[in-house]
C-alpha cells in the first residue's frame, strides 16, 4: 500500500483552508491506496482542536485512512480519538509522549495500551521530529496487543525493519515513512510506504511496489535509484519544500503555518529533480 501523508493547506496568513484540503484529498486519493491525515507532513501539531475537527469534517475519504495523533497524555487525546472514530479512520497513528520522555518509563506502554482500548492504533516512530526513540522492546511488547495493529517507521534505520520482521507477529503491519530506503524496507517485510514523496509521484512509488511484489527486482531497483533524489531532498526540506513543490505543480497544498517559511532553501536544488520526473510522466 502507498499512503501519502497529505499536507494540510493554510493560506499565507496561516488560516486553515478546508476547501483546498478537500480538493487536495480528492486529487490524490484516486492515485493511491489511502491517506494519512494530520501526520508530520500534515502539520498535525500546528492545529487547534477546533481546526482538527473542521478539517476532518471537510474530507470524505473513500479509501482507508489514518489520522495522526501527537499528544502527550490520554486526556489530551480523547477528542481526537472520538473524531477519528466518527470519521471512519482505520486507526490512529500515534507518536510517543516526548516532553518528559526521560521520566516516562513504563508509562510509554501504558499510554499506547490506553489509546488502544478506544480504537485501533498504529505506532509512529519518527525520531527526527519527536527527538525521542521508540524502544524496540516497547514495540515488541505493544505488538502483542490485538488493537495495536501496525507501525510507521520513518527513521530510515533498516536494522529496525529487520527486527520487526524477525520478532513481531506476522499480521503486524509495517510501513516505512522513509522514501530513500523504500525498497530496502520492502525487502525486510514492510507492507508499503507512507511517504511524503508519494504526494508528488504516487504512480512511481506504486510502480516500484508492484515491481517488487511481482519479482521484477531489477525494475524495482531502477525505480528506487531514479526516485532517490526526490525522496532524499524531501527528507531534508520537510514541509516547506513539499508544499512549495506541490504549489509548483498546481496542487492546492497551501503554505506552512507561520512562523515556518513559505519557501525552502532547497528549492533551487529540488526543482530540476521535480521537472525531470515530470517530463518522464511520474508526477501528478
């Protein structure tokens, strides 16, 4: 499966644009297997509770979707849990509590189990953003819970993917969020990718996945090589670069919420990569 973490559009003044949000989701959804709403590239941490609810109501996904959750405690998460359930999300994608992470101890496992009592949960390991680690021992423990159904790992650490393959139950769903190592993750048992780059080149990543699944390894390797600059630069440029690229392609992705910059310093390096893939027919 390929699921893009859809950006949340804001206007230049930082106001949520629900019409653009709906248009963007409708443009992407036919080309992918589902969506992630309010993930890292969806700036979930930049939204008020009221905006989260309003944005989610504006979308009417027809395919499976996840909703990101980046809170610190269960009471903070209650409203988002209820709204995700009402919207029909297949699961919440939840980062670990981080502000007092050094003092969390067994509270980490307790937090995820408490969320899972309310609805299915995907673990979310994205240390480049949270600045904390999701210990492998905790993942192994949590993967035994029947309502903790998967993980998105955006670290790019293939050793972790090898651990998941060796130690977690067979039906535990593993997705990578790291496009530069997408093929490596598939080789280590990942079901698919929740990739920022799939907002730009969904056909390419679906083709890579299909080539791998059908044993056309040389084709998959060639596509991974071709797509590496796209994923690598996006991992460096983050939300400002992704939104700038999508605006360049005429997509209503909006702007990052202030105080984050509207344009990326990497754009000059990124644009030729984007244009070359566009000429080859890989982009939206």
